[in-house]
């Protein structure tokens, strides 16, 4: 199942922007949209404000995971600016499904460039619920079962995932896309 969002309808383009130049414009637009998704993940916020913080349970699991990382690896990560595991980035697959380059999420990413639109897509099964939020119930049995802190198991009748929208463009991002379009229309690119 594809989770489609971030469709940009392109403005009517004058004849001076056609053929290979128009195709390059659409590829540059898609690349900019991918980059903006990464900015959203890095900021851990959307147009509506900061994402809801991790639950205490999830924070504890993340802390335990970091405690198993070697001091050398932690130093390397700190040198790159990583001080903690960020929201929606435990393994990075969801975030990487919004990069134009190859990477861990490469099998899940897709860009659709049509005559009058550019759309970035992920087909990760959990993408929609992480973006929109919702409640998960067990399909079989009475409980959902997942690992808890300390290696134990947690049993739950349901799990509610808060919405952490990453499919919204901020006003600044929309302005950046409009500026890119303007540069092409003015013949600057």
C-alpha cells in the first residue's frame, strides 16, 4: 500500500520552460521536497508545531539501546551532532524513505513525476499511522505483544500512536518551492 502525500501541482509553465529543461525543473522540485522532509524529521515538528514527545516507556527503551552502544561509537555520533535517538528515527527507515539517494529506506521510497505534478511516496506499512496517528488493536488473540525495557514483554489490548505529521509543508518550505519555480521561470536555472 502506498502512502501518498506531498503532491505539488505545478503552475502553468510558459513555453520557455519545456522539454529537457522542464524535466530538470520537476526533478529539482522532487529533490527539494525530499530535502524538506528530512528537515521536518530533523526538527521533529510540523506546520502545527513540535511532535508529541516519546512516551516514558519508549524513552526508557531508547536509553537502554543507547547504553549498549560503545563509547567510541557514541563519540563518533556526537561529533556528527547526534546526541539522542530522535522521534520516528529509531532505525531511520522511515526517515530514509524520504531521501532521493540510496539508503536503508531505498526500497520504500518512490517519486512520481507527471506532466503537472510531483509526488513523493513511501510504501512503509507503518507510515500512515505514524503521520496521522491512530489506535492499533490485535488482529489475532487478545493482546498486542512487544518488547519492553529490560528485555521483558509488554502486553496491551490496544496502542494509541499520536499523530506526528511529516507530510505538511511549512510556509517557509512552500516559499522555497515557489522560489525554485520562479528561478526556473525567470531563466535563472
